[in-house]
């Protein structure tokens, strides 16, 4: 049950990451930051999809496929964390987060 809540919350987070590049504040920022948000949204959605699939169908899967999907889930999560680390350590991202929505200032 806890896994379903986690995967559901991360899916909502994926929608938030997908919408964020289209907000006016982020449209003014560097293109790579917008692309990183979009890529992170795809990774989180795929991670949640694989997680939901494993929650409901792990018992009926052969052991080899269960193992492969489990490792795919870990790989997707690792890629997502890598993108987040890239964003949080970027000076461009911090400048964009601190800036106001007004580009005339």
C-alpha cells in the first residue's frame, strides 16, 4: 500500500515537472534547464509506471522478468536523481529560481 502512495505522489510530481518549463519564469531561462525538467518528468513517469506494474503483476511474472524490471526501475530512478543533482548544482538554475517573473528589471 505504501508503494502505491509513493508511485502516485511521484506521478503527480512528474506532471509538475512536465508543466514547469512552460511557466513564464522558466521560459525565460536557459533551454537546457527546460529540457532537463522535461527529461526528468519522463524518467519519473516511467519509474512510476514500472513501479505500478511491479506492484500489481510481480507475482505472475517469471523470476527473470521480475529481476529485469526491478533493475530497470532502479536505473530510471538513478537517472532521475542524476538530472536533479545536475539542476541543483547549476548556477544557472539558482539564478533562475531567485529571479522574479519580471524580465524588465
